[in-house]
């Protein structure tokens, strides 16, 4: 089956699809664009999405499942700036868990994050069992006690947990998202960061808060077996990241400033 199909009655041979194709596998033929090395197609869908005449179809990125974009940009610069700056790391959560339909919606947006050569490759494990979440905190505290000199904050987390029962690891978040990738996948960590960025930004739009689970990652990346065993990661995959999600207990009223921009133009 041919990779590219062209409706000759619609195609005006403008060549936009050829110019925009990332792997440069398209060329102009007598009847319109054609793929010279279809096996190198990365299924990005650029050729189909950009065609002003809706004249091209790609079996790996079908026109039938693409959604018409009514306007671009979708939001104006002022709204985008407010949206991006309003995102905060949440470390105080309500007790109720996020329903699975919202968790699915949240994770589903993560698969649209940009990745090198459109490789994607990230899958998720959602932990919502409160007992498992408690065990995760306990195991990480144990790891900290075994490595108390590794990081300056470890003694603080240990003492607040042991003496006061304060969870400075997961912050009592009702859900923890674990990202995984195949063992031989070279872009697992990078693609996880991109995916989580989408997830954390989109979370605000559906009333969910999030925060990067940095201490979980530190422990997991040290290959601490008691923690990794709790995640039940399939044998052919590895841990690539973690983020906490839940309903924020409080709402922020102001946009916080950051360090001044430091930029050099050459």
C-alpha cells in the first residue's frame, strides 16, 4: 500500500508538503507529491496537516483523524503568558483522589508532546492506592537514612517524617504518575520530561494540581530495589520519571516573579 495518496482534482502542486517534510522523503511527481523512501516516514502528519487544499493523505497519519484548526494561534499572547505563569508546583492536596476519567484525559494530552523524530515511546503507571503511596514514602525515608550524607535535605525530611509524621516526599498527594520506557529506548528520559511538561500545564485547565516528584526520582534512579518493586514496572521497561497529581488544597492569587532574563545575542 502506498504511503501517500493524492486527490489530483484538489492538488495544486504548491510543494508545501514537500518543503515541510522533516525526513525529506517527498518529491513532486507528475500527479502530485510522492514518497521516495516511505520506510523513513516518521508519521508526524505534517504533510497532511499543512495542505491548504486537503488534497493529501498519509496512511501513517490519516486525514480522517486530523482535527480542523479553526484559528491559529489558538490563544493570544497575553492569555498564554498568564496561563504559563499561573502554573505552580502543588504540595498541599485535598484528600480526594482524581477520578480515572480525568486522569486518562490528563495522560492522554501527554502523548502529544514533541519528541525527536516523533519517537514518543512513553507509557505510564498511575498509583492511586493509598497504602502503596504510604509505602513509597516509607521506603524513600529508609533510603534517605541509608544515604543521609548524600543530600543536604535528607536529615530534614527524615526528622519531619519520623518525629512529626509529615510527608515531605509525596506531600500526601492522592495520585502518583510513574513514566516508563522500553529498556533499549535511548530517548526515554528526554521524552518523559517533554510529556510531563504537557501534563503539568494541561492539569491546571481541569482543576488538577501537580508537582515533579524529585525525591522519588532520585531514589528510583539510584536503582533502589525496594522502591522499584513497588512500581511493578514490566520486565522490558525502566523507570523514567514521576510526577504527583491531585486537587490543590489552596489557590494562588498572584503571579510570582522570577530572576531577570539573562540573554546574549550573537
